[in-house]
């Protein structure tokens, strides 16, 4: 084995320009695969976190309007619920936690000097932030049960509203002319995506909300009990609301119960598809590099025909020739792969330190990406080396010896 490796090293050094070009082709292909997959992984992770509500088991319920008559009651009845009515959901065995939400679009939001800010008001309880998976900046605090009991005038504001109003934790803003203390600021949605213009919301305790307005709740969020599927939870909610408000239990327009799990599956598949497309694009570049190795190996066989003939004449078997050229191609690919992985790792580190757009996230090299790149490399290396090696092993000694030097 060692004599063969030494001979391969001598051959590659003797044809160092040709060997260098083959290695560069492999390095370029490996870097393309790994860097594109790292970018795809960062894109997937950042946008998957943006759809955290879609991918959670939290169920939203929004009262709307009936579309069917029921037991003498007409269709097109607008449904409204009081907070105590929503709170009765807590008695359902399929439900673990209930969060009742209020919303006011036309409220006046200003900074302390009276400058108008583009915000709206959301009244919540102490479960909302956790159930909605709202991320808060360091130093922020959640709305507590004490805030609800004492009707405290505190607010958690969206990051964009805070930026436009130049507001920080501890500052004050006004809602309909009433000062509120900024107790928290939400983090910018990862991936730049949000639901319901949340970056401009002003979250206040629901008890404080009802002190200012006599509006009824706009929606409710529920978390299922352990072992309860989304389908069963929605059926339970539909039945509960139908009994409570006297409408046809088959009327799906009466209360909007979105099935976020289907959207989550779609977006997950979409993001993974984008990642696979990037990986496939890099793999095509790697395939071009493998073709370069194959061409160089074919050229090597052609130039060394007489050498092959001599080896066959003095007793080398076709298998010896086959293995020799396979190893020669394998060494080129192995060197290119090691350099490619090292360069890819350095590039990913540099990209993370430089900072990329938020929607791209942080590129990450995963074990799956490494294994996929190595698997593709091994397959292409075998294909690139096998056919030239087989051609060399099939040469007839007499014909090989008579070839021009």
C-alpha cells in the first residue's frame, strides 16, 4: 500500500498543475454545496421561528357571523362574547389554558409630548405573552396577575412603535391622553414576519382596557390539554360555542377556528424545499468539478499508455492498474474535500461575524449537510475515477507499448 501511495504522490507532483486544477474544481464544488446549504439552514431556522404560532398547538377562535338559520333564529347574526362567557372554556376537559383578548384599532396613541404614533391597543391577560410566544427585549417584564388586579397602567409596546417614538423601557406614552409606563418592548420578529401588525401594538392589562372602553373581547386563544389533538380541540370549541350562542354546529363561518397546523406543514415544506434547491444548485457545481477530475484522469491515462503497458508486461494485473488509478483519483478528491470543508467552515464563520440581512438568519453547517456533501462527493469521485481506471486496466500490453510516448 505504501509504495503505491508514494508512487501516486510522485505522479501527482510530476503533474502538479493538472492535479492542482482538479483539486480546485473539487474545492469549488464542496464550498458551493456547503455554503449554500448553510445559508439555506439559516434561512429555514429564522423563518421557522417566525411561524412559531403556526407551529404551536395554540388555537385561535374569532367570533364572526352565522351563515345558517337555526331553530327559528335567522342567519347572518353577528356573534359577540363577554369575557365571562369565554372564561367558561376553562371548564372544558379538552382545554388547559384560556387567554381572552381585546383590541382597539382607533385609539389615540401618542408619546408624552403628544406626537401621534401609529399604534393600536390590545388588552390581554397574564397568559397572552407565553401562549403567543412573544419575545421581549432584555429588561422587559410580562403583564402579571397583580397588574390585572390593580388595573395598572403599564404597556408592552411593539419594537417598531418603540423605534418610531424613540421609546425605551421606563418611558411613558399616552393612550387617549392617559399616561402609560413602558414596561416592555417586543423583539423584532425573526425573519421580518409578524401577524396582525404586532410590531405596532400597545399591549395593556385587559382590566385596564375595560376601564377605558366597554368593548367586548375580539378573540380568544386556548391551549389544549395534554393528549388533545387539534382536530378534537376545534370540534370541542365549535360545539361549545354553538351551544352557548345557539347556532348550527356545522356552521363553520360562525366562529373562525383556523387550522394553523396545515399552514405550518406547508411553510415547513416550502422552507425545506428552498434549502434543498440551494443544496442541489451546489451539487451541480460539484458535479462539474467531478467532470473536471474525470477529464484529467482520462488525459492521464492517455499520456501514460506506455507506462501502463510496461506495468502489464512485467506482471501487473488489470486489477492492479484499476486500483492504482482509482486511488489516484480518490487522493485528488480527498484533498479537495478536506480543503473545501475547511474553507466552507471559515466562510460561514466570516458571514456570521459580518452580519447578514435579518431574513437570511445565521448560516449554519449541520451534520446532515456535511454528510450529504460527503456522500455526493464520494459517489462523484468513484464515477470520475472508475471509467478512466477501467480504460487503463483494459489496455492490451502490446498495443500500449506501441503507443507514442
